[in-house]
C-alpha cells in the first residue's frame, strides 16, 4: 500500500523503505496546571519528507466511553528527524484517560499534495499507562 501511494504521487519508493513507518510514541502524560500534558515523540522513517501532518485523536475514559475528539498538529516531519511535540488537554486529568485512538488523518501532505501515507505508514506505541493506537 505504501509503494502504491508513492506511485500515485509520481514518487519512487526509497531503497529499503518497504518496512519504514511514521512512528509516533506517547512518551509521557502528566497533569500540569489543570490540564493533562501529552508528550509525543515522532520519527519519520518513510524516506519521504512530510510537509504537513495532523491527526484526529479521540480520548476514552476509564469505562471505555468516548471523550474528546481532538486534532494534534505535528507539522513538518523531515526524513529521519526525531520531533517532540506536546499538547495540553485543558480541564482534563491524565488519570481520566485510559486510551487515545488515532481515528483519522486531518492533514497529510507530500510535495505539497494530499497523501494517504500518514495513516498507511503510521505505527504507534506508548510508554505510559494510557493505551495509544489505531
């Protein structure tokens, strides 16, 4: 699917990129000033510069009920660059979040054109008690 996406954009598949991904890790979650601060570490291992990236993320509470629907903007992700971004969820404690779901991609651009790559190549993981996945 990744190769097909590149082909539709008129781009060649970088050598060894078949198994490459956009890795987003939920690295930390801490209560700060009445908000839950989520810290993410993103690495673009696709071999292609991502001009713009933003993901629609949904929170779930401890009982599994859907909470907030949010858009997390990661911006430009250069190839191989590690980028740390943080988002504060005002009025929300981290203990009240059991899971984060990447529901969709709200923005993904390669060479200035929309791309499906951001969801197709996305891999998630967490270092917190909060589940984080697709």
